[in-house]
C-alpha cells in the first residue's frame, strides 16, 4: 500500500466457503511453501516452513465472515484515506522503535489504533 511503512512480510487473506474443510485448501496452500501453524474457530494461519525466509503470512477464513470483514474494512479505509494511513504509520513506527525485539508487544501495541480506524471506517461506510 503506497505510503504505508511495513515489515518485509506480505499478509495474504484467503476466504473459503468452508473453513473446516481443510482437506480442500490446506494441501494447496502448503504446496506454496507455507505450513499451517495455528487454527482457531474463525481462522487458520500459515507461515513459511522452517529454514525458509519469513516473507509471507497466509490467513484463511470463511468468506464474508465476521473475521474477514473488519480486516477488509481496515485495509480499504487505509487505501482511501491518507490521513488515517498517516496516523497508523506513526503508531507503527513508534511501536517498532520501542518494541524492536518483541514481536508480540509490537503487535499488541497497534491494537488500539487498528480498532479506532476500523470503527472510523465502519462509520464512514465500511468497504465502499
């Protein structure tokens, strides 16, 4: 996304018809060089196999689900709103400086701005 400082990892979101039907999608995704690392009720998470560069994360959820929607709303809002994007970048840069060696703390420190911007996006009309 232009103007968005980011780590050199691409996050990919895949929507499927049936999240529980792992036999349908897991082999194809793992065939791309990433492995299923975690699962919860709403989503599956894949990252590269050990020894490979960690340059991609793949998130799989049910298409049009309550898990998918806020992620897409947030993305779309940042794409169309330079001021929101700048606010997010400022928080990300501060978090990266403070939590350089603690990925969990870095991620958690962005939670409030992501929630605030997602709420703004919903007020502004969601994904449109």
